[in-house]
């Protein structure tokens, strides 16, 4: 069957066979045992950044599966479901899909709403894709860079980007005109109580809505709630998912490690954009 992916070497459409993806120019890409395909050309390999490792992926998957971020997941599914209401076979791309937590729920939400969605997930981490391909056996998952998505021009109806690198030029290229781009960013007070533990003088996150060439902003869903982390492992898993893990002084980390419980504000802004120009 026709794949959602294109050949990373010659950009021709790929055919999906049982154990490989194949282009008309005979470039062939084997399916890994875990179900994903490696589409990162050797010259685009980020040797220093193979993506999240196994332990990081396992910690994040365990954290997400406890449901702490369910409100964000549900808001995302609602936005996408509303958008695709008149499309029977919507094509979705999850750019930086990680272990497929959002990908899986999106696929299920659209199926339950009566659609026959097709979904592709891209990530650099094999450890993450192994889980994603298991979560959504109906989807297609590729090791690739989000800056060089292995997706044909104007082929996607929806592209979601949940906490992964932003490549708006690529996103504008792969979305069809009028296609939906969902982009989640932390709110000003996201994780405020955690930052109060980590830093003597915590700062609010800068919040500024950006305009991106090729996109028209159509709205934002504000997701705000308080989460009660009653498990030391969950607190540290949450910390491990943040950028603070790279820049917190040791004594701040120690204060956090001593907590058995943390009640914390969670805030996300889910920005919605439409692809507004034909890519040329
Ligand atoms: Zn090819």
C-alpha cells in the first residue's frame, strides 16, 4: 500500500510492503522488528543527538501513563476532532511523537468519531519509536529529523507538535493549504511550585504568541490545572522532562529530591494555526 512517507534519498513516494518500504527508484528501507522504519539519511545523522535514550523514554512513558497530562491530551484530541469533522480519511503527522502517547490517543479519538485516520509519527529516538509503533500498530513510524520530515509536500491534513523541536518551514511544506498545525507551549506559571523549590528566585516562563510564515493563527486553547504528585519517582520523572534538568544548581535538585509530595500548577497553551500559503 501507499505509505505516508517519501523516500529520504530521492523524495519519490514510498510503497509499504510487509517488511520494507520501497521507492520506484529501488531505494529500500527495512522495517525494524519493533515496527518502525529508519529514514534518516547517513549525512543527516546527528551523531551527538540520537534522541532520548531508553531510560528517559521509560520514565516519561510511565509518567504520562499515570494520566497527569490527560487534560492536554484531551484538548488536543478535541481540537483535531473538530477540525477534521468533514474528512473521512484525515492524514495526521505527529512531529517528534516520542513514545506515541498523544499519537495513540489522537488515532483512537478520530476512529471513535467515525473517521478512518492515517497517522505517521517521526522521532529521532529508536527507544521511543519502539513504544510508539507498539501503541499504534495501524500507524507508520520513522526515525527521521523533524527538520527533514520524510513526508511529501502538502500531504497532511493535521500536524501536531507537542514539546519537540519547532520546524515551521517543514511543517508548512508538508501540510496542505488550510491544514491544521497544533503547537503546545508551556504557560507563564507552568510548574511554578516546582520552580520555587529549585530556584531562589523563580521566573515566569516568557509567553508570546508567534506568527510563522505560511501560517495563520486561529486560536488558542488554554489548559490550566493543579496536579498532585504524591510520589517521589513521579516528581523526579517530571523534573527529567523539563529543561531545568540542565540548568538547576545542585542544592535545588537536592531540595526537590527530598519532597514526598508536590502540588503544582500545570499550564499549557495549545496554539492552532492554519497553513495559509501553498508551498512552492
Ligand atoms: Zn528513492
